């Protein structure tokens, strides 16, 4: 199940015999399952009419089919095709820009030697001064080992770099935080912990990204103990925060309470464990975790300590069996697993006014259109569907608040405050089954999340 999207956006330069072919090539793209997003007439070349036809495909193979469909139109020839996503990434998506000018000898003397020596000596006397006198106060390291990148798996540090660049771009765009990719050519837990510990003096926070479970749990826990700056694994806590926000509003729509609901979590990796822990802390009535072997059990010797803890603190009725067994009577389904794992029969047996969060990307656990036949509320991780549950709603504001507070750690209270702030952006008059979370471009999100987090972080420091 794939949909045309901007991530597979291509532009074809097409030579036409006459203007009458314009409608035909647009129809050819549509008939082949593509989506035309722009059509620009170019100056004539070699006496022929030329257009640039931009369209969205669902994957690389589909893009080639669209090209063939246009080429098959009588009077039209595709002269060239370019992939807009690849063009956007040429040379990377981020850069460093100076904050001060260097126009005179005095500028140079203050920004660099000899004046900078005074700043260094001030920090040598008091290391905490680095927070105010260097980039540390507004800089985050985006650290990965490339072991669990998006839905692509263990693709390594070089292949992970474009994703980390994108993360840094989001930090800057939404929260004006200077973030930088740190892609490590090791997947050894001890080495990762030691490397991050050694580079930490430069940064005001560490954002762990796309590190596979269960190693990610140990890496985060050890770094939180070692460092005096916030350490935040976004795949765990960013996802959990936004899911919590969405669930708050979804329950308001259907008129249910946290304490009364049964939640099924399909996929107990980094995100699934963190979501479950946060929902337990907020008083969810019951949670059942599902892995590839069915309902998880603390008696299963294959479980690591984090998943065993989860099994011990969930599933009040001690159900056993398959995913299908768990879904009977469930109020909420949360999928952080893989595509097309939920059937129509699974949806039919859920409780009345059920809630489905199918968050696998790019293809969710169930077709959203199918899910909406049975569930009162459906959310996905996709930008082309209502109710997009996206981590960008959380992590920019969370780090903005932590940096502004000079915080040394991320706490569960921070995540809860951020989740409530995101939920409250949606006013009661706006709340509906199709609108339970704000869009990522809502300018109020980062401000509200940052303010809520800063308040909690400052209160923590005072105590």
C-alpha cells in the first residue's frame, strides 16, 4: 500500500509538438496513478513547445512508469527527468553561518586571538561559564550509529547522515536551535557511551537518534548518569510524548477516561516501550504489549530486561495468545511496528468508539480508509492523512525549553508537560475526530511546549 508523495517528486522536461498535448500528458500521469503538482511552460527549444511536468510518484519504479506513460503520448517526448528529492540534498541540507562579522582588525582581535584567550581563561576558572560564552547554550548533538534508521534498518553511519541532517534542519527551522549530526562508525555500546561523553562539553543537549533496541535503552541510561546535560532518545520519548498528546484529545472526543481504557501496543521496540511506560505513568487502565510471538510475558526468556519489566507491569488480566486475541475489546490500538499487520477482522472486535494509531512509516499497519470504517478516530505518521502523529511536534520545543532553563536532565514530568501543551493547542471548539493534534507548522506549538518544559525544568532545579 503506497501513495504518491513529495518524497518521490520528479520533474520531466517534455518536448511537445503542440499545446494540445499538455492535457494528454497530464491525463497520462493521472491514469498511471501519479499526481501532477505543477506544469510550467519553458521557452521553446528547437522550435518545439517545452514544458516541465512535476508529479508525485509512490516509489522509484512508479516514477519510471510515469515517465513511460508520458513518453507514450503521441506528440510528446520526455527529454530528461530529475528527482527533486535528490536535487534538494545535493551538498547537504545544513551549513554553518557566523553570528558575528569579521570586517576589521578589531573584530578579528575580539572574536579570535588575542581577545578570545580572555574567554578561555574565564571558562577555565569556571566551566559553567561555557554555557553563556560559547555555542553550548544553544547547540544539540544529533547522535546515531545508523542501526535503526527510519524504516530502513541497519544501514550504517554514512547512509544515516542525510536523515541526521534533516533532524538538524528541523531543530533550526522550528526552534532556532543549532544542531549537528554526529554519525558514529561503531555499534558497540561502550564505545558509543564513551565517545558521546567525550564530545559532550560542546553541547547543551544530546539527541540520540535511530539506535536500535535494546542497546538504545542502555546507552541512554548510562549517558543520563554520566552527563550534566539533557539526553533524549527521540525515537522513545519524542514518539511517546506526541502519542500521549494525541490520546488525550482522542479520549476527549470519544468521551472515555485514561483509567478505563485498554490499550494494545503492537511493537515493543524503543517507541513501544516508551509509549507504554508514559501511558502507565498517566494512569491508563491496562496495556497489552505485542511482539512477533504474540502477547509478551515476563516468563519469556527471550525478552530483555526492559521488555520483561513492561510485561510485568502490563496485561492485568494475564492474557495469553496472539495479537488477534489481544484486540478483542480493545479501546485503543497503537502500532509502532510494520506495514499491513492489522486486518479488518482485528478492527471489528475492538470496543465501541475505538481509537487506531497506525504509526508505521511510510506504510501504516492498516489502511487508514479501512480503519475509519470501524474506528471513531484514526491517526497515522503520514503527512497526507488527518491526525499526523509526528515527533517534530515534540522535540524542538522540548529542547528549546531545556536549553533555556539550563536543565541537566530530561524527566518524565518534562514529557508529560510537553504532551499536555501539544494537546491544549487544539482548542475545544476545534477538536474533532479529524483534528486531535495540531499541524507541525502551527507556530504556537514550539512556544507552548518550550514554555511548559522550561517551567517544569526550572522547578526541578530549584528543588
